[in-house]
C-alpha cells in the first residue's frame, strides 16, 4: 500500500467541500479525471466535457478556496488522531462501496478493520424497553461465537444497548455518527464511544465540527445499512429512524429481520409492520439465522479442494467458484467487478452452480460452497 503525500490527502478532502458536488458527482469526476488531484488541474473546457458538469460547477471547482479549507481539515485530523479514508483506499469498506450514494470520504477514530468477515447491524427505537435491551443483549451474546462486527448508530435506546452488549462480549463494534467525528451525540455516550475505539471504531462522513441536524440522521442510516450483512430491528415505533434504516437496507438488497412483539405494544408496531408488509423476515432465534447465513459451519480447505476436483469446473464457472472460495463474504456486485462480467451473466453462472449443488445463495446476495 503506497503512502500518500500531504498534497494527495488535501485534494481528496477538497472534493467533498466543493459547493454543489455530492457523492455521486464526486465519483463521476474521479472516474473521468483519474484522481482527486486531476479534478483540480483539469482546464474548464475539459471539465465541461464531463456529464453533469456545467459552467457553474466547473467554475466552483476551479475558483473556490476548498483546497485551503481541506488543508485546515487535514491539520485538525492529524492533530486529533483522526483517520481519513478515501473512496479509493484499500481500507474503505467494500460493502459500502457497492452503493452509488456511498460517502466519498470517511472519518474514523478507532482500531478495527472496516472490512470484517461478518457484520450485523442492530437498530431500534430510542425509547427502548427493558425487554428490548434484554433481547438485544441476548442476540449479541448468541452471535458472539462467530465474532461479527456489530454496527449501530450510537443513539439512545437499542443502538447504545447494542454497542454496550458488543463490548460486554468482546466483539468489535462500529458506531456510525450523524455529526463530526469530534462531536459525540448524545454526549452521555462519550465514555462508551471511547471504549468502543479500543477494538472497534466510530465513523462519520461529516467534516470535523459538524453539528448533527435532522437530515444527517437518515444519511447516517444508509451507512449502517451499507456496512451490514444483515439488519436486525429489535424494537421500533410505527415511524422512526429504525424503519428508515430497514427501508434503505431493502433498497440495497440487505436482508432485514425484525423481532415481533405484541400488537398492543407501541414499540413493537414498527417491527410488526415490517414483517406484515414483507419488508422484514421474522427473527425467531439466532441458531436458525446462523444456519441460514452459513456462519455456523466453516468449510475446511480439504473439503473445498475435493469439490474443486470432483466437479471439474471450467471457464466462467471455475472463475466464479474460485472467487467465492477465496473471498467467503463476496457479494454479487463484487463478483461482477472481479470477474469482469455483467450482473446478468454472473446470475446465470450462479444458477448453474446451484443446479449442480456446488454453491448456495445466502441472504444479502452472498454465497457459500456446499
């Protein structure tokens, strides 16, 4: 992994500071220009040839003082031991990278890998009942045998219960924030956030010093959904952030599970609604879900090699098989990138391998070798 210069880091931070340039346009600029630095070094005529870059936006890129702002941002990050992860960095979460609206830049404090083998998002109401907190801890305790990362939003209620339970059972946990990395919200969770950083992390897409306002919470929720292999909603009212996270997860193709409750309980209405509308499967028990995900039994290398020989795979089937074997958590989008095949072709090959009883499709468009 090459070491970046200070100038490279400044250019990368600066992209997100350009007025009118969001995550989608940032990636488009990167795709056409090749690097963050080139974006600022292109001439106006060259910028105008890029789709969706008009005269006003080209002028903003060339004339705004974002490079000076970015330099100050980098100084603050280095002074406060804040890691800045750019979209093209190896450390950038590959799960998140699959989605068009993923952040171009992430700020992180902590000590964990943002590309774990297994990850579970646990969300719910801020007004959690004792039952909800107990169920959250029970779920995390039972999942602890497979050592997943626990993802949540550091908020009151189910979120903080999930983080604290992860710490209790020595699991890495990641808190996704709607504020700048230096502003823990709510502030009463500061001690937990500090504890999380020893083995896990807190992350955000927001610049240092950003105050959490209303629109930033749904944006935060998409990162929780994008980082997770599955989402479990423990308790939720009929409206709220947990349901937004579930909706986004459905859009992303991330499987959602909801803990059912009494129809008279206010904070079970959201979970029951998700289940009845087929936007979430019923969470019955951890054992069944572990089996469904293929997380409870690890295939040995010997068994896998035997399958490889027995089936005499060739061409595209062999290529896909080897990718699934070498990267156990790979999804269909990443398979398409690495195999250099379109999604339709990948789907056909996957179907043939399933007919041959060689692989099985798991929730979240993941796969395991049989």
